[in-house]
């Protein structure tokens, strides 16, 4: 009889890839027994989790003592790498092996092969090494990515048998001999991202409507960076609804930007409520943004009730009026301290001339309100409109004097922005005669392109961007629709403005800046309320020579954002809409181009000093000089976005400002590993 040795058991291998920063946040129902079991899977992080629990019942609130759960294994691997890098950069991948066994082991570290990146040994270190009890060792490679997107990097550490003596005979653990860790790395394209959008609001009314778009890329496009998509939604405000907290791609580190995030939530909530489309989920999400935005805005409040852009210096008349109208409207959705609203109103009322005009105080970053007419008169229109939006009667002495101030300046106006703002203010006041005169003047100034209608600042020499045109056109739209009765002709006029506004929207439902986004979404929400219909459906077909997509838009899914990637780029696409419901269609194209070294309006000079002599704490010192060289006497707020080198972190305590009397204030804001300077 032969005797066979049992086959060796294969090593136990663990693969760890789930590393959340927070783990459990959920509700569980506890029955009459007073206890409940909740099965969960422990994340792969080697750490100690601290849990807290509380319960609610008819008898009150119960709070449990914190409990700790330690996740541990005696032999494990830890990878150190940045969250993201730019293609062309390389970095040192570090794998540290920990041995908490009682004996020495021989450890072998092996990275998994991949076609997405190359690894090169960073030194002559061997990747097999003795590791004794309570020891650790770090292995290093130079990693160079070869593709864009999310890469998975996998490294394994194995305790293996060896004849090598490591101070003592090495052992091989029965369990946990192999630990494998997978971490993700985002590789981004080099250069500067550009966005192009092509948008339409198409209302077929039982017929068929079609549009065409040519998608082309510039010659200097960064290879592999281009991506395109088409999105369809059955509501003109649907795109903004999807991106309530991301309408603009800019930091929210000052009072104006914070209000640009907060205010659109109010208008969208009002629209959905007025059209009976508001769901509990949308209400909860939007009011959550209102609550957090309200708390942030209080950081910019002064003791006298006013607000300023950075919470310092003098109160700002324009921003205080902006906050007043927004806080007053959001009271119907979340709690706002009435005293905060009242103090802001009292401060504004105290800042008037004897003729009833409001006085512009504080730094006016919104410099489109300057020129053409007296700044105080334009400011008076804005503040008076804010009071009227909050249903202050026209017989109120403050409002009555404000309107009188405006009437005295109407015939001196040569500023299209002011004319549009005046038209909206007198529409709110229900002064039909003055409103009609102003709208007639605006019709004479309108820029018409087929079915599209918009306005621009007539005295603007450089016609800088679409931001101002969007705001002016939005005020005209508000004026046209703010009346006791709106005729079919009024809606036709408004539709031409809306068709132009929709074409200016960015890929996230906002526009190019703060105020144009706020005013445009207010105007679009009013228009959407006036033309809302609970009937109808449409189908959308998007075709090219080698690509085709179809979308169905019904009353049940009209607020559903539908998006498909486009494969034939560069290429020509046709868009056809059939049915009886309006749909918003947008084609968005994103790509990177080389970062510009020269600009027409700003000059930027960067100097770097390095201190790499230290073993630990090596640092780079960046000195940045920004000069404005445009045609205007003064800029609006300038935002400098500094993208740090991958793996580097800015040291807040060492950020200093140079001596320059032309800059009134420098404020610093940190977001997503970028450093923003507001000048």
C-alpha cells in the first residue's frame, strides 16, 4: 500500500480594492426586541472605524456610545499614489509592506503587468527582501502612464519560502500569504480644456423640425482629449435642474458666487411648484442647497445688515439687494431669520439721496452697471426691482421715490443694459405707459437673426463675450412677460428671445458668469411657467453617417436627462424632432488644446524656486505676477486658477501677497487641489 502526502493547499490570496473614506450612513428599523442586525461588508482599508448610532421613537431620542471596529491583517501592503496626474508627468509609485507577524518573512513584491502604463525600477533595490517582526519596507517604481482615463494599478506582496537567513529562519504564514491591492489613478489630458455647446429648444407642434451641426476639432487639439455627447430633456429648465450645484465651473469663495449657486434653486422650485411638477426628492435636494447656501452667505454679512463680496470693508449696495430679494423668496421653502431680511432692507433704505435714488456703496465688481447713466440711478433700478419682487406695494414711500428717481433719468439713457433693467422695474410696478415706451425703445435696439432675438451693450467697444448680452436679453424677457395679461404676440416675442438664450447655455445648464446665469434662469423659469403644457410627447433622432441615437420624451419622463456619446467626431449630425412637446437638445463637445502662452487682456508671469536639498519637506516656491492689459479702465473680479503639480499640496500658511496698490484685495480659496485667488 502506497502512502501519498496530501497536496499542498494553495495560498490564501486577498485582493483589496475598496477604500472608502466613510463607510456606513443608513437607517435601520428596530423592532420591539430593541435590537437589530445589519449585515455589512467591511471595507479593505487597514484602519480603525469609529461608529456612532442614535435612534428616534415616540419616547424621544436615544444616543449610543461610540464603538470601534479595527480591520487588520498581520501581513499587508499599502500603495501610495496621487489621485490624478497629467499625461506626460511621471511619479514614484510606492508600495510599503508591513509585517506584524512574530517571525521574519521573505517578501516578494510584484506589480501586475499593464498596457496602460510602464514601470521602471527607481533604484537598484531588489523586489524580494527580508522583513522581520514589526518591520516595514518600501519598494519604489517610476510610473509613466500611456493612456487617458482611470487606470487600475495592482501590486501584490507574497511571503515566500526561502533558504536565505534573515537574522533567523524565515517562516511562511498559513493564511494571508499574499496581499494584493488595486488602486485607481486618473490620468488627465495636458493643456487647457475647451467646451463647445450647440443648443436648441425645438417645439414641433405636430410637425417635424430639424437642425444640423458640424462637429470639428481644431488642428492643435490634444490627442485623445476630445469627447462629444448629445443630451435631450423635455423641459427648458431641465438641464439646470440636473446641475443645481454645478451651473458654473468656478469656485464659490465669495458672496456673489455663493448667491449664483443659491438663487437658481429658488426659481426652479417656484416653476416646478407652479406647474405641479415638484417632487419630494427634488424639493429635498434643492432646499438642501438653499440651507447650505444661506449659512455660507452669512459669512459675508456685516453687523449693520449689509453684505459685501468678501465680508470685509464697506457694505455693498448691489450685493445686499441681491441677497434681500433671494432670502425673501426662499422663505417659502426653508427657514430664514426675518431679522436678517429686515436688517438688510433697513440698511438699503438708509443709503438713499434726498431725491429717493439709492447710493452705490462698496466695491462694485459688477462693472456692467457703470456708464451710460448715473451709477446711482442704475443701482436704484436694481434695488427697486428687488423690493417690488418681494411684493412691496408701489405706494410704499421708498418704492415710490425710487420710481420717481428712475423716471427723471429715462430720457438721458444711452445704455442698453439700463434700459432693459428699467423696463423690468416698471413692469413690476405695473406702470404700463412707461413700460411700453421702454419696450418699444428696446425693440428698436434688438438684434435679429431669423427666429432669434437678443440685445447687446450698444456702447461696448470690445463687445466682450456673451455674458452681458445674456443678462440684457433676460431682463427684456422678464419685462415682456411681467404683465397682468400676456398675449400670443408677447409669447411669440418671448419665444425668439428664449431660442437665443438657450443657444448660449453651457453644458451644465448655466451660462458664462454669475449674474447672467441668475437673471437668465429667472427669466427662463417665468417663460416656462407661462407656456407649460401637461400634454404631448416627442421623439428625437440624432444621426450621422456612422452613428444614430433615438430618444423618447413623454410627460412621464420630461424631467429625465437623457445623454448618449457621439462617435463620429469630426462629422456632421442631423437632429430631427417629431411630436407635439417641446424638447431641449444640446450637443456638447469637450477637448483640450495647448495652454496659451499669450493673451490679449491678461499677462501672466510665473517664476519657480526649488528647495530639493532636504530629505523630507522638499518644496517649490511659485511667484505669480498677473497684469491686466485690456481696454477697460478697470476689470471685474479676476480669478486666478493655479493647478498644482500632481502630488503637490499648497502650504496655506506660506501664501503671501506682493505689494501692489492697484489690487484692493486678495482672497484665497481652495478646491479640488487647486488654489484660486480672487483679485
